[in-house]
């Protein structure tokens, strides 16, 4: 049954439609899912199936490192004993260095063992100790994934062994890795090619990442690649998360689903995830430049400002410098900015208040967005508020109608009064004539 589920999972991966994002990279990519980010600017360079759910394999151990690191107080001195119950939980086909029941290691030593040679035994021992049981530790892993904003990640174990209900995406793995890169010792450990773990005749443990191993890496080795973690399962394919530093730039590459068989079903011996990663890094450093397109100190746009004395305009600036990795020969004429801001803003306004957003386009393809903010503080002038209120009161459509009706009523009223006065005058004149004639007749 387990093999059948694995087969179905593999078919879903192989026949899932390919979806590329904005890419400048035109070479073929063998791996099923790829996400390459300029860490300096936090901008994506290559996107392929970044939201496709996949088995994480031993990339899982990056999250194991995070949760264990944050739940073990003394990683350098306190010795953790390998329990037989935990050893029995490890699948015999698990990867990496095997640990024996009764051995004792510090958490720091177990971190080395787990991240360098990808030991499933080390992962389980850490999980059992840090979580007060493996099952509880897995709950902590899923809770942490939610905290990091992972929308398509769910863990069932800490060692990455295949489970049909354990999945992640390239984008989520980047979020997890980005967080881990700021934890103590993480980059130091994952950048080592070997480590002396045992105090007996056993050899030092050796990294599974040939891209950082000058001694054993062969054609995979690339001097400016620094880490981070490999992964492999038949259902997951070859996986590699790495970062590279050169010329002041840092790139992170998440590569998942490197094929292990060709279209004819023949076994592929080469690690296509590493081959893809090497080609991408070489291309990135040869062809891209990280350009500051907009500075937080340069105004972008004016917005109408209300209720401020002697100021009727407000300048908005980028909330922070906006960088993007573009081809070295890019033209500024290919850059376009579009604003989503209000037509006007009312005081009070504080310096740094968000006034809206700006979207940036390169050759009509959106490459990013950022908040635009006020550069100054403006207080409200209440005299202008009252003036605006009364002006608005008399100039509003309803007020205009009411005033017009009042004026019309007054005109009719005045007209009626004048007409009434005229009639009364006529009556008086008539009465005077009649009375005068009566008096004249009486004299005769």
C-alpha cells in the first residue's frame, strides 16, 4: 500500500503543469520546482512551480533545526542520551550517520550530524528531547510553519522520511530557510564539508552537499556556494537548498524534484538538482546586476493635502530602497511605475504614514511593489476645517437646492405682498371718490 501511494504521489508530481514566473533565465531547468531569490533585495529571479506541493525529503531537517534550536536552552554543554526507544523509531533505510543507543551528544553535535550528513537518527533524537516526544515535536514544527506564513506545508515527522501526508512547496521552503539562516550556528554548520563527531575510530562525518566539498565534490563543486541542505527520496527526487555569495550579492536557490529517471525509465546517476543549481548560479553572477531602482530619499509623487496652512501638496517616498536584479544591459526606459494612492489626504499626517502602494514593471511585467509614505508630519488647522465646513455647507447640492427654494419663496412672497398692496391702494382710491360725491350731493 505504501509503495502504491508513493507511485501515485510521483505521478502527480511528474504530470503537474509547469508554471514559470517572471524569469530572465532562458536555459532548460531539469528540476520540477525552482525558486531563486536575491537575498539582498528579497526579489525573486527564477520561479518554476513554486507553489506546487511536493515531498520535502531531508529538507525537512531545516525545520527540525529551527524548532530544536528554539526549544533547547543549552546546546553546547548539556549531553543528550540516545534512547533505545528513539533508535527503534528510526526507519532502517533512513539517511546519514547511524547513532547507537546509550551514546551521548550535545545538541550542537547533533545539529552537525543532522545537517552535514543528514542523519535521520540525529533528527529523531533532537525531536524526542526538544519536544518531550517526537509527536509533540512535530506539532511544534507545524505551528512554526504557520507562524512563518507557510500556506502549503504540513509535517508528519522530523527526519523527512516519506509520508504521503507530509508536503511543502519551494516558496514555503524558502520562508523556512530564510528564517533558519538567522539562527545561531546555522550557516556555520551547514557550510562545513566534514566534522569530527566521534571520539573513537569512526571517520569524520562528510557533507552530502558536493557543491561545497572541494575535496570530494568534483564537477559539482562551486567555490562561492556556502550550503545549505540536500534531500532525496524516490518520491521527491533530488533536492537542494543552497546560497551563494559573490561580488557583494547573495542568492538563495531552492531546487526540488531533480529527476532520478529519464523519459525511458532509465536511472539517472547525476544529481540534476545540483547541476541546475550550478548553472543557475553561474548565469546569475555573470548576467545580473542588483540595481537600486528607487531610493527612500527621493520623492515619487505629490498628493493633494487638506487642512494644512500654506501646504496643499504632500510628497510621498518609498518606504525603503527598492532593489531588483536585472540584466546588466537593462534600460531605465523599460522601468515603469504605477501608483495606487488616494486623490487627496486629510491632516493630521505623521512622517512615515503609509499613503498607498507603488507597483514596478519591467517591460510591462510586474517585478515588485512597495509602500509609499509621507516624508513629513502635518498638523490639522481647525480654522481651515471650519471654513471648509461652511463653504461645503453652502455649496453642496442639497444646500444649493434649499437656498434656491428659499430665494424662490422670497421672490413669490415679495411679489405677493407688492400685489396685495397695489390692490389695497386701488380700493382706497375708490372709496374716496364715492365718499366725496356723497358730500357734494348733500350741499345741493
